[in-house]
C-alpha cells in the first residue's frame, strides 16, 4: 500500500498565552489532497496546523493536529521514513517570536518591537534525508520571477515536483475554493492548469504525482 505524508494548513507561533503569529492558509488544498490520495487506496498521514476543517472521515487518513512549525516538523520527521510520497502543502511560518511570554503582554509605549528567530524548514530538512525510492512534492507561492524561484526551490529542498500557486488570478489560492497552479518537474517540464475547484485540482495533482512516482521508481 502506498503511504503518503502530507503537511497542511498554517502554523501558529505563540507570542503569549493569548496571541500568536499566523497566516491565512485554510488547509483546503492539503485536505483535498489527502482525500484524493485516499481515494486511490493510499494511506495518508495528514499533519495539520490549526484549521476550521474537520478531520477527514476516512479510515485511510490519520490526522495529527499540531500548532507550531516545530511541532509540525517533529510529527513529519516521525512519519517521513515510512512514507513513499511526501507532500508539503502547509504554509509554515518562517519565523517565530524569540521568546514566548508566560503572561499576557501588557500594553506599554507607542511602538512594540518583536524579535523573531528562524523556524526549521520542514521540507528542506527532511529533503536531506530523502531516499532514492522516496518522492517529495513542494508548494511555492511567488510574486516575482515565479518560475525561476520555483525551480530554485525544487533543487534547494530536494523536491521531485513543485506546485506553483498563482497569485495573479482572481479566485486562486488562500481562502478560495478554487486554485490555479503550474507544476514543474526535475526534467524542467512545466505544466499549467486551468483555474479549478481545489477538490478537482487535488485529483489532477494526485494522478500526476502517482504517474511521476511510478515512472521513476517502478
Ligand atoms: N516549507 C516547510 N517549512 C518551512 C517553510 C516552507 O516545509 N519552514 C515548505 C512549504 O510547505 C512549501 C515549500 O516549503 O512546500 C515552499 O514554501 P515557501 O514558503 O514558498 O518557501 P520558503 O522556504 O519560505 O521560501 P521564501 O520565503 O524564500 O520564498
């Protein structure tokens, strides 16, 4: 049975007991991918940041909920050696507050400066441990030189495929039910897809991933 590791959703990086730094990721694309993989008979470990979505009611999908990038990394690192395919769909915070206040931070002064420190890059760190028979898929969201940056990310993080989200199209990306993507592979091939429902796009991407996976490692 094919085993898939999937990260999805945002991460929340706490500042104090009531506040966090987060982002607008809803997890919809990642959850749709989990369902689409399960529909092919694959077993999926879905490592999800905080989202409003219910855990998929599918016996093939194990959902692990985490909050921070560090927790997501630890859960992913535990599942990665056992998985055939890794898909990094999460919008992981690149930085976290350097310290987490034990008590709620009180208002003082007209400005407040936060010091942030770098989080672990989950995809890049696991990418260094990827075995020849494993396959990794990353996501990229770029605003300038999209293809060049995505291609660079593919090599830097040891991805086999990278899914580039378009920000230029209305209805694509964060918060929407639709998405428009371009997929790049290691051979330099570029495939663009029309704007479509995330559920439909998930099925298309899973078919593409499985085709690449079997072509390379079968
Ligand atoms: N990613 C990750 N861990 C991080 C940051 C990113 O696993 N700490 C993964 C994402 O899930 C995605 C890919 O890396 O699959 C690219 O994410 P992106 O935010 O575009 O990349 P960054 O490394 O943050 O690149 P930059 O900020 O330089 O654009």
